[in-house]
C-alpha cells in the first residue's frame, strides 16, 4: 500500500477515513463525480483507493478514463492526506461540513440522478428529505421577472417548501430573497468552492441562508473559482435536489435551460412562466411551453396543485400569485392587473412612493405600519400593475 488514510482532526472532533478520502480525491484536479464513481467501483471505495496510493491510481488511469490533468497531478505522488487536511481546514474556516453520498443526511433525490456528487460541502441545514422546488432564470432578468421570482419563492416558502436556486445574480438572488421573506428555507448551490462566494455581492445573502435560512452547498473543493464549466455541473444538482423546476425568465441559450434539460432527463416536473414574446428573456420559458416540455405556471398554486401538495388558502386567493404571469405578454398582464382595485395597504404604500427618490421596503413598511414581508408582497403587486419600479437592494420608486 502506498498511502494510509489518516484520521484528521476537525473542529467537531476526528474526521473519519471515508471523509478524508473523499475530500482528498475530489480535490485532485480533473477528478469529477463521474471519475470518482469509477474509482469507487474499481477499488471498492474511495477510502481503499486512497490507501492504494497515487501510483496505483495512475496505473489504472486508462481503465478509469482519467483526464490528463488528473493523471499528471497523481503522477507527481501528492500526499493525499495532506490534500484532505487542507480541504477540511478551508471548509471548517467558513463553517462548512462534509456530507458523503452514503450518509443519511445526503438528499435522497440527489442520489438518484445519473452522475450524483460523491460529497457535498454544506453550510447550514440540509435535510435528507424535504419538499423542494427550484426557481431558475436569467442573471440579467428584468424587474418584473425579479418580482415574479420573489412572489413564487415567498409563496412556496409559506407553503413549507424549500426553494432551490444557484445563488447567482438576477432570478436566483430574487428566489433566495423571496424564500427568506416568506420565513422559509432556501438552498443555494454554488458553482464555486464553499469558501468562494459568487457573486461576491451575495456574501451576506449566503450567510443568512447558512445561519438559519437554509443552506449553501457545493460539490467543488474549497478554493475552486467560478469558471464557466462549473455551472452546468452545478445546474444538475439544482435540478437533482428538487421535486420540480420552475423557469421564470431565460434566454434560449442559458444556464436555466440547462437546468431544465437536467430536470427532463431526471424525470423532474418542469414548469415555465410565460412571458412577453417580444422579450428575449421570455424566449426560454415560452419555447419550453411551445414544445410541450413544461407546464404553465401562473403562480405558486399551479405548481403545488400539479404536485398534489397542500395549497395554503392565501395562495388560492392571492391575486398577485394567480395573475402575475398568467398572460402571454406584459401588455396583456398590465391592463388585467390594473382592473383589480388596490387594497388599503397597497394604496398606502403607493402614496408613500416617490418618482425620483427610491425608498427601502423596510422604511416603507414602517411608515405604512405593516409587516415588512407583507409590504414586499404589496410592492410586488404594484410593480406588476405597472405602478412601481424596484431598484437593487429592495428600493422602490413610483412609476
């Protein structure tokens, strides 16, 4: 035997040899989930493969179909326990733990996909079994699309459903924020290492998820930068964690549609929010609907009903949830929404808005004397009616 798996120390105590082996081998450049599965099958486990040592892995590289990058790295005879110690130390510094494929805590649905990750680095609370729906879409979504994502996520969260997304700008961020506003849980799946928040502007959001609002997860070893090739791999996990995927806004060629493809391949229910045919960011959902690959989602209740999950009464009667994306284009949505009278809270918020100076939702809620979560929902309704504009950071203007 070339190397021995060592029991490494962790903040919570010793780390078992299976964790050490998984962290070490997954940190070898060029060894992804598929290669790790081949190695585990060839040697009986990743632990046994690590104990055999790098030289034996190099000898078996042809049969294992290892990439040149991995072969070259292993040929240099790295000390794999040191590699594991580095990965575990970096994970520990950001409060992350390792969940292995065989652990009870590993999400059950994720085990069933074609090439599941062999381990996940996790910050926060990751339940093995939970009702989960992914909300995905463009990084450059319009303000109406962002509002829709928040409405959907808030509704799902208040229905007791975890909201999954990729932590990116745009729709992903709106989905996580909406779930938090709904006092629910949300999981951000990173296309970078668990210690590399991307985008950096979402660092605080990730901290909120990890500290009671859900979880942040990554299959990539610590220190991994958000390169383009990582995101399709990330997207398969977004779909794999979820009982359903909802595409809110996306161009025809986008990461959101890659997630949709993974959902179709995995047999996961797929929904799309129809949009204005003239908007490029609506082309993706509209194409899924035209092809019959996705079901129409006019609000959170549509998705819950199709999944045969309980629907809270407020979703059945919430006009914003039912009508926000119901029409095929924005020109049709707005007149329909405008025919619905504002309630007292909505009217009060609208009167508080200024056309030139944006106001934060928390300030507006305080001045209107209503809960911040309710204020955000009412402001989203105003936005959908064409009566308000949202700016980054939950600031609003009168339109």
